[in-house]
């Protein structure tokens, strides 16, 4: 049976909302239940570092979800800047290749050493949960099974020295089997049985995902768009306490 502190550590809340006031309200109300707040492109592009500073004021952890993908030198410099902002997690696209992922790791490690702080957890995005087999085959023209390709990219990320990956709940067990239990897996596409699927295709419930071995689960609209976000996240706690 999972304890509440263990559940909290696993929960990453996506602050994918339309304004800073709502984001701050979610941080204030849900801080007792959330281990890490995820700042995505929608909020970061609109409000820059304001939300980062607010989360830090509340002594919260934050995941800068910017999915870096560029030439290695640019990614290295961006990683240094992210460390200076105080991120606990950030991510890159595994499709950027092994040299780019190594550059992210090196940039973060060097910046953290200079600052005398612990480096952030760097995760590689394998396949977006909105990418179905049909999209992979007919739009991207990648002649691979979507799950097999996600596993391949996960192994590439481990080879580059990253701490883990962002992957669909459907790939967690295979990733753990092929990369080892210490290789972290963060899963988006989490939908409680009472929530709508929205635009994600490869999804699972919080309980199923954690039972498969996920280290972190990303909660989004099921909580942030609920009439009562606190009650919504409490329902998820009830589900995870059964494990």
C-alpha cells in the first residue's frame, strides 16, 4: 500500500492553463498533494519566469517541459540556463540524437557543479502520447512499431547518460525491463476512469501506470479543469492508496 508521501513524490501536475492567476491558484491549493509542478510551453511562452519564481517562493519543485531539440551546442547552453533558473527536471527530445542528449547532460552537470547544487533530472521524450501507430506510419513515414520505437529511443537516452524518459504508460514495463529499474520513467497520458481522454491516444489510469513501474505520473486536465481540483486529486490519492 502506497503511503501519501510516496504518492506525492510520484505526482507531477501539468500547469497547462490559460493564465498566470489560475496557475498560481493551482500551485497554492495543490502544493500539499503535488511533488512537482510541470511548466509547459503554453504557460512559459506567455509568462516567462513569473510562474517559476512563484513556485520557488512556495518551496515547490518544478519541471521545465520545453522539450529541447536543436544542435548539440545550443542544447548544451540552454541546459546551463535551465539549471541556473533552478529547475528540478527538464526534458529533451530523444529524436535529437545521442550527441545532443549528451550535450544536455554535460551542460547541466557543468552548470550545477559551478553553482554547487544537485543537477536536475533530465528526461528524454520518446514518442508523444498523441502519436498513434497510424500517425507514425502514414504521416511521419517511420516504418516501426510505435512501442518498439519508443523502447529503442529509451535505450538511446540511457546510453547518452540521461536519468530517464517521458513515455506512454503502455511502454513502462518494457522500458524498465530493458533499461533497468533505476532508469526513471515519467508518464503523461494519465486519465482516471472518470475523466475524458481529450487528444491523447495511448493512455492509462493512475493506478495501472504506477503498478507497471512508473516513477512519476503527469496529471493534467482531469485535475486542473475539474470543478474542484482538490477533490479530484484526492480521488486519485484514494486510487493510488490501493496499490
